[in-house]
């Protein structure tokens, strides 16, 4: 990755995290100013912003002003940009806002690995997104989607047989049983696991088998009217990859980019952010 592109990605990461800490109440322009000024240190800036917001609140409410010490005043960074942003995002003391400020002070952003699926493009992907705003954009059609419902997710699943206690993994959709590889008992998946990079391989995978009549590797009896969810079986019947498409996301007004961290998920975050930056530049040129 070229040095200029790397620098742009690093800045964009810090801007996204700073804005998410304040749930989008901080503008993109101001977030960029602060991150460029303070070397992309979103944790430091968020801490200073909260201190300045508390300073404004104390002055506004005129609470115990005479008891404030010189040290208390020095704890707040005197910076015009910090003061302007803090004044802009000064919020009422609701339970939700207090929790947001507490999380921001701790540098905490609650995230979750979610599965997304575009039925139009027959495209399936995973993203690590903020729990408060679970949304991701299809890279093919650019439409934003909500996650696949948890009870409809599919992929590598974790099972635990209640009859023999054996724990195993295999391809499945939630609510679709598979035979236990030890005793053959019908077992429902506990959860669907996000895909991981090869270096984080979690043990040997079992060859898929299920009770669907069209399963490519059915070992015994089948349940009439059921369909195998494994890609091999679906490919044999020319069926789409998407089992349950995501609902189109209805925007609530926040413009915070939600792709914050990929961790060990399959796709690379830097490349995704580069695509976002390129599209934003093209949109600006077109206006």
C-alpha cells in the first residue's frame, strides 16, 4: 500500500472511531481536524472532549464554582477546536447519553460480528459493526443492509449433542438439524461462527451431512420437503448462495461509517476503507 494511501486509511480509521464514540454527534469535518492535529489519537481527543463538555456543564449549571481548584481547570485542554466541538455536542443528561460518554471515556465501542446478504447481487459477507448501528453496504450494488436475523443465519455452525455430549462443527443454517458425528442423533446448531483467516483455524472441519433429501452427502434417512443449505448441494441445483436476504437499511440520519474493525474476519479493513475513500472522492468530483 502506497504511503499516501496508508496515511489516508489511518486517518479514516481514527475519524470513524472518534465519531462512533459520540454516536455521530461529531461532524466528519471537525473529526478530521482533530485527528490531523493530534496524530490520530482518538482516545486522547475523546477524553479531552468529555472533560471540556463537563467544564461547560459546570459553568452552565453554576454548581460549586467557588470550590473548583486550579488543578481542575488545568485538566481541561485549552484548544479552540476542542472547545467548539465540545460545545456542539453538548447533550442532555439522559441515561443513554451518560452511558455513551462513559463508554467514550473508557475508549469502549461495543461491536458485533454480523452476517449480511444481498439477494439482488447474491452476495454474502460479514462485518464487525457497532452494536448501536448494525448496517453494512453491499460492495456490488452499494445498497445498505441490516444484518441477517440470528435465527436465519447460515455458515459454519457449532453443535452440541444433548444425547452423547459431543461438540462438533459443520455447515448449517440455524433451525436446520444435522446428525451427530458420534451417535447420529439429530442436533440443532447453537450458533453460526464468523469466518476467520487461515491462521486462526479452529480445529478439523467435518464433512457436511444433513437430513435434507437433496443433501450431496446424505448418510441416512431424510426429512421430506427439506432442502440442503450447503453450497455444494445448492450449486448442483443452480440455487442462489443467499439463503435469507438482509432487509434494506432504513437510515435514521446518522452518517457514521460503520465498518470500524475487521479483527480476524476474512476481508481486509484497509482495502474496504480505501474503496470508501475512492467512492467519496468520485462523488465529490461529480458534484
